[in-house]
C-alpha cells in the first residue's frame, strides 16, 4: 500500500455562495479515497443531476451543513478542488484531512505516469517508476530544468526526475494536482440571461428589439463579451414630431446585431463572475467575467412548443469569452464543439439532461479535461466548465460489465 503525503493547502475557511444555497463554511480539505461520481445540487423536478466525476485523491472541502438523504442514503455537501459544489457519498471521503494523511508532499498524480529514475531519460516500463494515479511526491530539489521527486511505497523510497516543462504540462492538462497551490483557486457565481435566450426553434433576427429592465447587469456584462446585441438606453418610441423619445424611464432595449437561433436548437447564455482567490485583494487580476453561449439541440413535442414543450438533447457548441483574454482590445473567443469529444448523440435517455460531455469511466474524465484545458488555456476554469458540460449516465449504465452505449466510446 502506498504511503504518500497529500497537500497542506492554504485554506483557513472558505465561503461558498451560490444562487441555490446559502453560504456554507468549508473546512480543511479531505480527499476522495477512490474514484466516484457526485451529484449536483440543488434538487430539481427529476432529482439530482450526475454532474461531477471525482478522481481518486481529488481534494474535497466538506461543508458543515447537515447530510442530505437521497434514496435512503446520506450524502455530504462538499466543494471540489475545482470549486464545484457537489453531494458525495461519505464512503468515498477520507476520514483524515489531506494534511493529516500526507503532510507536505506537493505533487499528486491524477493519472498513471512513467517517472524517470535518472535525469533526462526516455522513460520505459522496464527501467523506470510506474507511478499510479493517486500517488503523491515531495519536491526535494529544483535545479535548472529538472525537478527531483521523492515518494514512499510501502518501505521503499521512490526517487525520480521530471523536466519542469513536463511537470507544468501535466498540471495544465489536469494530470497532476499541485498541492502547494491554492485550491479551489476560483470562487464563481453563475447567472443566466433569459432575455438573450431563445426557445426551441426560435430565431432572434438582426434588428429585433427586446425590452429589458433598466440596468440588467447580467445581460450587460454578457454583451460586453459576446457581440450578439447592443443595449439602447431607454425604450425609444416615435413622438408626435417624429423624433424618438424615451417612453419608460426604467426600461432599456436590447437590439440584436447578429442573428442566432433556428429550427432544431435553442440558445442559452450564462455569466460567470469569477474571483481569483490566489490574487491579492487590490490586484486587477482578482475579478473577471466569463460569458458563455450554448447551442443546444432540441426536439419539439408532437403538440408543438406551446402545448407540449420540447426536449433538450445535447449541447452542440459552446462559445466562451474570458474578459482576461484580450487581443487588439477585444476578447478572444474559445469555440468548443461537441465534435472534439466524440460523444454519442443518443445518451439523453441515460443522462436525463442535455450534455456535451458524458463521463462514464476514468478515461473519459482524463481526456475531456485535457481537451478543455488545451482549448481554454486555464486548468482551474476548465475543471469547473467540465462539470457544467458533463452529464454522466445513471449508475447501472456505467457498469463496466455491461455493453452500455455509455461505455462504448472514447474521447
């Protein structure tokens, strides 16, 4: 059995505040004792979404809230190292904190890895260390481009070497956790704009005018990043002399400048207000916005939308704009398509909700996080967005001994 240390993280007390729950105080981090799936609060009409895959050794900050009973089993409210609020079964959570279990080891491997026994080697299975996911190592030397790691496996010490560039790359794509850095790094408040959204089959054409309450901050901040419309101050109408006048002081108008929507899909818009907890309070980098537009494939019921509504099948495309990523005065768009993940299009009956990603085994998680991190360029934000885009299949469809469609694909 591997005896390795896990993080001393910088966390005195963390306050999580979301629209769904009141602020909860989270304590010293525990960790997942083995891979598991977590539910996403709050409860909705059809229960809890399966939103998060939790790898072995992932950090978990436990809430002081009372356990929640689901299907006669109690679940614990926690915050993952990515800043995602989840409900986790207690059997998956360590009894001791990371620091009590592991001490001062700084590098935790989230995937299997071949670690060189000598500097600059081309690692092979026959000659070097095969590090298993969940193992943790202490950085004992940092010289030039090489970092020396030391771990313990039973009574044996494992000394290995890794290039700094390789370690940085593994961190960027989520294959290691740096326990000496702040987790979670971001505190995120999510808001949705119903004003900008389209229903299934609806089109918002160029020139369409939409009345909105004055100072609709959510729509305003989304449109500062996503140029699909502009806000006209005041509801402008023609007066007796033909001049435009503002008729209502507390109403603005949004004018669509780039058409969107159409048959067979709908659009939703989200604003994520992010606080980077690793920055000092006065830093310009501490607060930033992320705007997201989702194009979701949908099917109208036979009676039509007005009578029977519609079903959201899967998320075809995401446009993500980060206010920190600016080029020539404009944010850079991250365009992320479902095609990147090779996810089947017929999982909705197993997931219960629309998805772009469906994580149903460890390999799905590893590859999806790597793809998102490469596209978005921010490991911490990618970990959070992965949960936003993921809906895992029900537990019986994730059984590795079945031939379920949920398991028969790879990203």
